[in-house]
């Protein structure tokens, strides 16, 4: 039996928006069940399951039955092997209860360009080869959104669910956000804005926050995997952007890391040490996440 972990009390009611578990083609630290049990033991409000290689809304539905006191959400990442930029696939996901539609991650051209220029050993290697003949771009030769992306945005707007930016380049993110808001998308999550794969310049982060986007402040960006930002710089960016524009996430689940909920607890401690106030931690982990996912105190 697993030893009881002393989770930080500020995890009470928190939602982890960016976390990975198995089943997965990638080596993961925990199964869905183990992850959700940790969230339950920590007194959290819920979890959003993310998988690069498939949908998670169906898994979330089953987990929700076992843990009715939590809010367990899933969605769809628009990678090549999960439908790509297919409005049909996205529409079905939304009909099945997907709460988040992520733009391409490991299939994005930005992601592939980043890793082609960087040796990472076995950091994110899958257990089996991934067939990706090309990197997905969301823009045409005239720097306009592809028609299928516009269709996807319309579907997201109609369902009033969350658009997440995935591993797109900052340039793509800027155009995507502008068009999404024009179409009527209200809930936009900027993925791990400080992570090296597709790092968003800080001035652009401020502009996105001013437009009403929510920015992920991601613990993985501070890890030795990337060393994209120090915890001191992370805390400074939160203070400058304002807690109302940020959410804390781990993006953990990789086999070589500590379990994700333990990592989130550790992230809280380190930010408190850097002068981030407890009420701001709660704002980012509880209030902002509930508002983004559109639920209040009904749980």
C-alpha cells in the first residue's frame, strides 16, 4: 500500500489543468486511478486529464463515476494520430463531453522543429515509434487560419468550452487567439507559456492576459528537463501579470519525476518561499480554474 503523502493544504479545492497519466504510449509515473486517488487524498476539486495520443473525455467519464466528489474532465488533442485538425473529430469529442480542445502538441511543426534541434535522450520517447510524416501548421501561406481551424473554433464557441493553444509557435498563438475571440471563443488557455518548446515572450504574455486569456504557469518549465525559467523568475512573472490571469499546473506525469500531485504541492511551497501570497495561490489553483472550466460550488 502506498504511504500517505502530506499534501499542501492550499491544494484543497484546486484543479490541476495539465497532467499526464497512463494508459499512454509514453512511460508515465501513475495510472489514471493512482493520479485521481492522490487528488482525492489531497482534497482537491478535480483534474483535467491530457493525453497527446488520444482523447481523455471517455476516461474522465468513467473515473467521475468512482469519484463523484471530484470534477474529472478530459478532452482532445488535435494531433495527427487523434484526428489532426478535423472538425468532425472535434465535434464528436464535444458531443461526448470534452471540456478542453487542445491545438496540436507533439504533432505541431513548432514542437518538431524544437526537438529536431535539441537532443533529449529518452525524455519524451514513446515506447513505440510515432508515425508523424509532417508537422501540423494552423496557418496557410498567407498567414491566415486554415478553414478547418476556423470550423473547430466555431464548434468550441458554440459549446462554450476551453480552447488550449498546445505547442504552437508564439506567432500562431497570437493569430489563433485573435481569430478565436472574433468567432466568439470565451475560454482560452495559453499552454505552459514559459516552457522552451514554444516559449511566449513576456510582453506577449502581458498582451494575452489583457485580452482575457489565462496563462499556464508550469512547474515543468522550472525542471532540469528544460531549465526554461527559474522559480524566482516564475514568481516574478506571476506578480507582474497578476494572479487573476494565471493558473498553476505541473505538466508532470513523466516516469522520472515525482507524482504530479506531489509536484503541485512542491510548486506551491516554492512559490510561497518566493513571496507569492496564499490568496494568490488559491486564486490561481481554485478560482481561476473553476471559472475557466465553468463550474462553481455545485460539487
